C-alpha cells in the first residue's frame, strides 16, 4: 500500500432520522443495521483498511463519541481519533484532519468518507479509490465521486459535469442541492447529472491552500495553532479554545461548491447513503411478502412491505399492516408509515419539548 495515502472517516453525526434506535448516546454510525455483526463505522473502517495502510485511517468524531470509536475500533492508536469539542459542520472537521495529517506526512493524499454509506461492489470501490488517490498525488485538484442516478432521488445533491478533464476525471460545471422531484426527473433524463456521494479525495496541500482562500479566518487559526504547538495535547487544548468560533458549515458549501478546481470521478461500485429507514428496508433481505425484520423476531398475518426493528428477545406480532415501520426500543415504540422522513424530525422536536432529553 502507498504510505502517502490516508483516509478520514467522518463519524460525528447524531443520525436523527434513525430515532429512536439512533440516540444521542449511541448514534447510527455505531449501530449494526443489516445484521452483519458490524456497525456502519466498523464496515467503513474495514473497507478502507484494504485501500490505505490501517495506521493511516483517521476517525473524526465528536468528543462525546471518542470512547465508542475506541471500543468499536480497538486497533486505532490514540492519534488516529480526532475529537471535536463542538458540532461545527464538516468544514472545520475536515480542516482539523488535514492539518493533523500534514504534521504526520506533508505529502499525504486523503480520501474523506462518511461513515454511513453502503457499498455493494467492494472490489470496484477499492479500485476507484486507489485511482483517485493516485490522481490527486500529481494534480492539484479537489475530487468528488459521482454516481450515475438510477431514479429521480430528491435526498441527494446532483453534480453536472463539463467536457473538460483527463484520465477519467471531469471538471464540474454545477452543483445542485437536493432538488424538487420535477428537477430531479429532468436531471436524470438529461444524462448530464450525477449523484453527489460526499466522498472527496485531495492532496493535503491542495485542500489546505483552498481552505485558506475560502475560509481564511478559520484557516489562520489552524495555521497558528499547528505552527506554535508541537505537543499534541497542547495543540488540542489550543484548538478547543477557539473551535466553537469556527463557522458551522459543511465542506460542500464552504469549499466544494465554491471552488473552480473541482473534478469528478464516476463511481460504478453500487452506492447508497444510509440516511433513513427506507434505505434499511431497500437493502435488507425480505420475505415472500416483502417484510423485513431488522432485529428481534416478528410474526406477520396478512402483512406486506413492513420493516420491524425490535430488541433481540422481543417478539412482534403484526396483522393487516402494509408499508409500516415498527421500531421498538427499551423505552420508545414508534409505529408509522415508511418513507415519512419529515415526521421523525417532528416526533423528535415535539418529544424534546414535552419530555426533555429523556428519550433522545
């Protein structure tokens, strides 16, 4: 493996759309949704351990989840876990990781990966990631990975490419965030647009230089701290003092969508963003009537296309239901139609107001 290649796994979110199974104390990236005996984070780590040296995998997470990361990935050294003291979006997270990695290897090439993606063709994925890492090692471009859409999906961002590029990497013309369904249909029919996977690849010096142009004040703080503090503990303490002052913004908005130096690689490895219960249903094994038991046990009577998630020893009995989600935890039971994503935000907001943090 190329010792200059690194991976940063972003694992700091709270996964609110998977409530009540995903909680503040144990968000979705730490949960085994597909009965594989491995959480989404563990699957992501194992995927990249075949692509970059395992000692070059960095997990970026919130301070509150650092112990969970260490427990699920016991092979990580302490310096492989970056602990963010506040939720400030992926741009500060990415900058933190880039400066940290530059102290380890000033020639590093980095793939930045969410911890909650499903990859169907692991071999092809590894080939594409290696090719992208090699590309950014000799091009000062920022690379994102696009997937040719199979249907008009409104939950994903879309990328439109130009005719400019080489080596299978095409310069990006436009980004569109989560379009309405009519626009999504037009995008798919045009053949010019791709789903934005949120997988980014770049050389460490390219991304730090670009961050300096896009977020100069934040970048100046990182430059000062990493220049003044050679001790890792002192550096972290200095960074924590100013971290909450950083803009709360994603790397997509802050850098990728504003830079004129972004290229796209087409991925053909089978991809899905595991962002809602419908994704769990879609990619899980189903019985002859389309029902899925994600965990626990269930007996179905005249039921079709339902998803059941329950504690291991709990038996759920359903009759005459079609297209429902039944999600039972130790202290919360949710029964609702599948696909009602916005309702979960409403549920959580109302429950937080009425009961406080007890059920979060």
